[in-house]
C-alpha cells in the first residue's frame, strides 16, 4: 500500500487536502471520490506521511516551485499538476478545442485505444498550445494516470465541465458518447456566442462613428464657423440652438483633458466596483434586468444552465456534483446564487422546483418542465428540451434587439449631426439676408 497526498473539492466547491492509502493512483482516486470529493491534484508521498507530508504540502502551496524529488515531496506526476502559471499553455480557441473533441470522439468510437488516438491527433496541424497540451496528456497517461487526471493539469484549456464529463464517461465506459456530447455542447454554445457578437458589431460601428463624427465637428469644424460668424456678424446675437452647439464646442475644446480623465475615472470606478462581491452582484442584477438586453442575458443564462446540467446528468454525473459544476461555469452571479439555492435544497433531499420558482430568475414554464422531468425520471431530456427552446428564443431576441438598436442608433446619429448642421445653417441665412439687403 502506498500513501497519496491529494487536493480535492467538496460538493460546495471548498478545497480539501488530505492523505489516503491505496495500492495505486486509480485506487487512490476511487477512495477520494468515495468521500464525495473531486480530486484536482494527486501525488504519491515517498517515505510515508507524518512530518514528510508537511513540507510537501508547503511546497504544493507555493506557486511556481516544483516539489522536491527527495525528502517526502509529491511524486513526478504531481509536477505536471503544479506547473507555474507562466509555463502552462495559454487558452486555446473554442473552435480548436471543439475540433479536437470531435476528432477524439470519432477515433475512440472507431475502436482505437486512447493513447493511439492521442498520438494520431498529435500529428495533426494544430495550435502550439494544444500541441503542448497533448504532449503532456500522453506522458501522463503513459505514466499510469487516467485521461481525466491528465486534463486537470491544463485548467486553462479544459474547464471543470469538460473534466468531470470525461470522468463520468470513463467510469461508465462511454467515453466516446461523452466526447460527442461535449463537442455538440461546445458547438451550440459557440453558435449562440457568435450570434450575440455578430448582432452587436453593426450597432457598435454606428455608435463609434457617431462619437467620432461628433467629436470632429465640435473640435474642428464648428470653431471655424464661429470665427466666421464673429467676423461677419460683429458679435450680433445668434440663434439659441447655435449658441448651444457653440457652447458645447467651447467646453470640449477647453476641457478635453478633463473629459478624458473623467471617462477614465468612470471606467476605473466601474472596474473596481465590479471586482467587489456586492458590486459584481449588483452589476449582474442590472444586466439581467435591462429593458432590451436583459431579456437576451436571461434567456442565454437559462439556456446555458439547462444544457449544461442536462448534459452532465445524461453523462452520469451525480446531480449535486453537476449543480456545483453548473454553478461554477455560470457567469452571472444572480443565476449562480439561484443555482446554489437549488443545490442546498437538493442536498437536503428536497425537489429542485421550489428553489427554482423562488429565485425569480427562471420563468414558470422552465419550473414546470423541470418538475415534470423530476416526476417522470426524465430530467436530462427535459433540460435538453428547455435548452433547445431557449436557444430559439435567444435567436429571436438577438434578431429583435438588432432590429430595435440599429434604427435607434441611426436616428441618434441623424439627430446629432442634423442639429449641428441646422445650428450652423441658421446664422448663414442671417448673413445671406444681410448681404442681400446691403446689395439692394
């Protein structure tokens, strides 16, 4: 029997450290999971526990330092799990990870051993970060580790959702099925993300164009008109709209630095406020309650929640563990708080229905469908149906938002530029009239 030191997370996401005795790494992982924990790092303690374990734990906690090979540190396999952040591969593009997952699922489904699949994929042309990642994965598996354990060494590439679904696939012997589900999940998530980004491109371009044109007119064009008016009209009274526009132009010219500093200060305050727990929660609450964009944010969050939870449950991940993963992968803190409430209720043996309804985040239709899924034992299928329904609603919301924002921005640009043009044109009429009168 060997002694292994581990770091794991419990059902609430809290980090736990300890030691366990087992015949090998697989047995140690099984023993840790039997305690209801999710191992994130595991290494064999040379020379037993006790005093030797303390320096090992201290070295594990120190970032950027490798465990000592002698004197009771964690084994060489643990080094792969504790590489300094600057040595780990950077994030890969979502499309590259999706392509890797789809190709790996195809090879595994064809009956090839996992190591052979990895070697085949390593020969494919891919991003350097992904290639380095596959080298480390193959070395870890060759050393006796599982595929899911190898993935935990690269948290920037494979998140908790990916790793835990792979673990469930390994435990159930359906790795190819899980990989296909992961690929489909990533493709649909990326599709929604691209639609939202695409919908915001045109409004963003129009908004920046409006700001740029307005700034150019206020700083460059209007001062020249102002000089012409002063020379020709000799300080005569100008129309109110002209005085208003020229006042804004003077303010921008003489306070340009202060305006930039003010904008920068607002951005900094926004960022700092968003870093605090209270501020981040309030900003997320505001995003989900906005008149136009709030509907899109809410529907996207519900779709992500339903698809992620449904995919995890269909892959064999226990519901409490699945809820923790869904909570940690949810970007909106209001939704995260609602999921935590659901997790606590399920942990006490209650249904998901009541906490979902009381959260005020999920609409009655979603709550009712979840209730039917729980009662019929078809919760994963019901959650997938909810996700599909809300994917369609996200598409409609994106189309509606685009249809509403585009003309609004065009009207805004027309009003701003039109106001400036009219303000400059009215004094010109006065000048032309005075010149005509003098000629007559």
